[in-house]
C-alpha cells in the first residue's frame, strides 16, 4: 500500500506543482487549504480556495478546507502585535510555520493516518550518516526558503516533504503550464498575508483598539528633532515616512520603549559586529559544543555573512561577525548555515 501525504495547498502554483509531483511519485494525496484569517487577507481568499480546488480536481485528488482562524489569531497575529509593542520587528511567516503548518496541520495529518505533510517551500530534507534529519537549502538559491523553516524539529522534518527543493521557479511554472493548471501564471504574494495593504500600524491599531502615543524623535546625541507617530510604526533601518528633514540620508537607528523615543542616525549608525539570539532551534546538531564557523542571514533576502557562532545557554546564541552588519533587527530570525546545511537559528535580541 502506497504512503499517504497531505498537501498544504495555498492556491498558488508552487503547492499545486508539489501535489502533482507527489502523485507522480506514487503517493496517495489529499489537498488541504487552510483558512487562517477572518477578514480580508491573502490567507485563503475565495479565489485561492477555488484555484486549489480546481487543481485538485484536475489531479483527481480530494480537497478540503480546514478552519484554523482561532489558532492563527492566537499563535501568529497576537505574537505579531506583541512583538511590535515590545519594540521589535516580527516575522509572522516563521511563526506560522512553527505553530500552524508544521505543528497543528502536521498533527492533524498524523491523526488522520497520513505519513507526510507536503508544502511548496523551496528547501530540501536529507539524513546524515547518524540518521539525523537535515534541512538543506534549495538548489535554486534565488528561491531558497530554508530561512523561514529553521524552526523545524527532527520529528517535523521526518514527516515533511519539499518536492520543489531541486527545481527552479521556471521549471515549476513549466510543469504547471504543461498540466494546464489554472494558476500556472499566478503572481506570488509578497506582503504579510493578513496585512494586504502593508500598513502594519493601522492593522495593529484597528485590531487592538489601542492608540499608540506619539513621542520624541531624537538624534544620536539625544537632541529632539521631531515627533513620531507611535513606536509600532518604526523599525530598525527604516528611512521612509520619518517626517524629519535632513541634509543627508537618515534612518531609524534604535527605539526605546522606556522613554518612547525613536533615534535617527546616518547609515554608519546602523552597523553592528555581533548579536545575541534567544528561542534557538538547532537542526544539524543537538547543541554547539564549541564555537563554530558559519555563514549567517539576519534577514530573509540578505546574502550570507561569515561569522562565528557560540551557544551561550540552553536557549541562547552569540554571533560575532567577521564584518559589521547593517540594520540587525530585534525580533527577526538569525539563521546559520554550514554550506547548504541549515545549522539552526533563533530570534534576534
């Protein structure tokens, strides 16, 4: 009897092709689309559901919609808001992977006696000589999504499949076109799915009913040079929308919850040589027994940077970069690599 797989189908081309590839490999597949948000969003819109259903019908698969709105609200949206309120900048895609897709959906798959959860992420899973599961970058490094998957555990990796890890986006589009999928030419979603207009500040205020008080914008010497519109509307490295005139480009260099200030500085003020991280997850090993040479990303689209990583506690890391890095932002993920292998990562403090 063939193995069974649940395909997480967003309605996009990637998860659709992932389903087709798993079927070709002989798996029994069922498509699942997650309803994650009650309001207007890119999380399971009616168009997305219809696209997923159309592809599933095309492939001869059953398709269902699961309502995870309550869990998504609790685990992702509230975390998103609380992180901004604490002065940091969250990455909700990572939290969605951590708590929803590879936790709740995977648990549901196992309860229904399915062997694997399949997504359209561009990444790969392998085993080392000791039987430990590894997360590897996709062969197409321009599409690699291993950064947002660093939180996966050994048990989750064991039950996860990423069929697109060895393909380029063009190859995926070509498969979809050959199979005449309705979403073969569908655009990719770039913004956070539950903030379709990209205005995080308005979303948070509307969601919470709170008004976040204005405060002083100061320069690097502590001199007041303007008034900000609430700390939740600013992030490290931000240049636009500051409302302060200057003779040279200036950016958000830091924020202070304690005195409700935003500090602006020139580009030079954004560079740091090291960072600390919490809530760590190591994939390639149980722990870092000694300092390790790695390459590091502190943002999804950043090029990897050479550094030395040291585990400073059961749940903490210190990373020292060879060269100072720009706009290291609390709340974002730091992910470590050893070649193509994801060593692990954590949340920047």
